C-alpha cells in the first residue's frame, strides 16, 4: 500500500490487517505513523530514480495485492529532479513504473482513483512538465491519465489483474491550500465522508476477481475510452520512466 500512513491509506491498512493480510505501508517518512501490525517501508514516489529504488527494495517480495493509493494535489507548480510536474510524477508515472518493474512479482493491482478524472483533459505535450498547470485541473489531468493506463495494463497483462476505484468524496487533507481558502475548504470538508468509509470498498476490491474495471465506490462504471491518447500516454510513460 503506497501512502499508508494517513487518510484513506491508513484506514485501508488498518482494515487489511483485520483480514489477516501482511501489510507493508510504503511511506516517504520512515518515522510516519502506521497502524499496529503494519510494516513500514521507506519509499519515495517523486522521481524515476526513487521509484526504481523502491522497486529494488521490493525485489524479493511476492505481492498478492499492490494498492496504489499515494497521491498529491499541489496548489502551485513544482517540478521533480527529472523536470516533471510533481503530481504527474506521483499520481501517474510512479504507479506505471512500479507496475512494470514489479510485474513478475504481482498477482493483483488496485488503483485508488478519483471521480474528478472526468474533469481531466491531459495533454501529453504540456501536462507532464506543468506547461498547462492549474491548481485545480492538473490533479484531474493526472487522474485521467492514470485511469487510461489501467485499461492498457488490463489488456496487456496475462497473469496480473488490475482494477481501479473512486472510494467516494472523502474528508482528507488532499488539496488543502492553506490560508483563507484553506479555511473555507476545511469547513466544506466537514460535510464529506470520513476516511473510514473509504476502506471497505477498497478492501473488497483487493480480494475480488476481475480486471480492467472501474468502480465508483461499489458501482461499476466504464473506464474512460480514448485509444489514441492511451497509446500516446503509454509510450510517453515508458520513455519518462526509463522502461525503453
């Protein structure tokens, strides 16, 4: 489980231990709190180099279920050491790179997504470098790109299954800009669902059978369809993550 030290990730890790999973939480900060009986593994998803280091750390592990949960929603443009806009790197390229690197050890992958992908309009010529950065829309672009890859993986993989899920509108700190706007957003979030409600549908999907599906909480919905864009994003991701 990436991002298992807070919010939705923490709740899912906690639930998985009750199902007798041996849970490894990938966390950037090795001192980050994780639920009891959850193992910590330091991992940084922010760049091609650090994701490769994480894959190497998992080289001897058979992974029954890999849950991609870590995600960021930046409120200003920042680029990583590769020159890539940080949310495109963490939300899109990191899961892609881990999937390819760990494929021989994987059995199942669950991608935690967001319903806001429908607001995305990813541009392979601009979005990876933040040339079209917007404090609201960029997050949506990365989630759209990520879901387009779910279908690609499902079609290409023979021995590994992959599904994606939007766990609902959940009260987390994601996208909190601070300041006056942050106060307004935190007030609004009080009406949203607590993180504990996100865990059951994700845990259920972790143990389900099937591939190439997208769930809005528990309701199956079609994955986004754009074969030309999907193909461009796939080849681009291979280049940007060093898979070529």
